[in-house]
């Protein structure tokens, strides 16, 4: 596997870290991963290995205030900073991969960033994958969320721990143990990030009808951080016919690092293969009835 890494300038001149993985010089397509709050681009090893082996190139960045990128941990000034960073990153990838179709994959906070991006900006992406999108209630203390709203205007950089436990993220105890050892991870969120996130989520929900790209939603049925009901409702409101949603009853928030991750990878790989080949022309056939499958 060929691995490359580097930095690019995000909005405001901040240095943002990114990396890529591939086997082929001419991959089937590009998959761009956008991680969630407190995470970073190294935490998608299962997905990366699976996709690279299948002939894709994978790119990932560390969002501002995360991982190896600059910025106060868990803070943004405005949501548009995320949007503009993604736009710059995609332009960089397009220069490196001018002939390859591109798909965006966002997990948790990253799913909201991806949805906001494709709804607000004209984009050449072939489709989007949202994993555990927090489109309904979130498993963060209402007291902390209200405090964030209150302080956003007067102390926007004030941060608190979001208070998520390892067993909320995954059932895999080996993965849980790595959380305390990973120096790049954090659990911080600023007051301004809280209000910007809520505003972005509300805007997305009010503009669902405008979604015009193929979408795949993957969600754990036992996700207490971003309960699956939110993405169920969102899915039903999408008018664009090329939509699919899979729910894994026992999986938790990091379903790509949970015990059922192989089922998640199989569904992701199947969807990508069909869409790289031109859409849903290839008939969709559920592997089993162990998961919930919903098609538009």
C-alpha cells in the first residue's frame, strides 16, 4: 500500500494535515473521509484497508482543531470554515486525481459537514456516504449544550468535555482501550462549535428536499451518541430517488470500529461498486435479513 501525507492551507491560512492510501495508479474512484468530533484521519483503518484492496484511493484530512492540524482543539469560529476547508481539499485532490470520480464519506460530525457541503455548494462528487449522522437528538448533556448556547456570544472559545464514554462508541473492548492511548484524540467542544453545529443541523433538515446526489446512510441501531431515529426521519424526507439506508441493530456510534464492522464494509463496498459503474443499474440485493435495509 502506498501512503502519502502532507499539509494544505485551510481558510484563514491554517495548516491542515491530510494523507492518502492506494495500491493502483488509476483507482476506480476516490473516497474522501471526513472524521467526527475529537477524532482524526488515522481512525478508519478498517475502511481504508478494505477500499484500497478493492482498488480505490482513499484520502483523509484532520479537521481544524483535530489530530495533526492546527487550531484550538474542538473549536471553529463559523461553520463556513469547515465548508471552505473541504472545498480546498477537494480541489487539491482533483489536481492529483483529475480523471477519478470522487465520493465523500463523513462520520458523525463529519457527516453533517458533508451534508452541508453538498447542499450549499455546486460539487462534482458522485455521491456521499454518511455514517452515524447526528440529525436528531444527540447524546451530549442538555446542560452542556445549553451552556454552549449561552457562552457562544461572550466566550466562544470556552470548551468543555463532551463526556462520551468508550462503551458508547463501540462494543469492541480492544478498540475502547485504544481511546485512552491515542494522543491525537480529544473530547473537547467549544461553545461556538456547539451553536454552529446546531445551526448547521437545523439548516440541513430544512433543505433536505434540495439534496441531488446519491446518498448512502449507515447507522448503528444501538447508537446513543447520535440515535438512529434522526437518520430514519431524514431518509424518509429525501426526495432524490437514489438513496439507501442500512441500520445495524447492535452497532454503536463508531460502527466502522464495532463488532459488526465487516457487514458495514460489505454494504459500503457494494454501494460504491454500483455507483462507480453508473448508478443503481446493478440490482440491489441485501446480503441477509440481519440488518434493516431501506431503499428509495
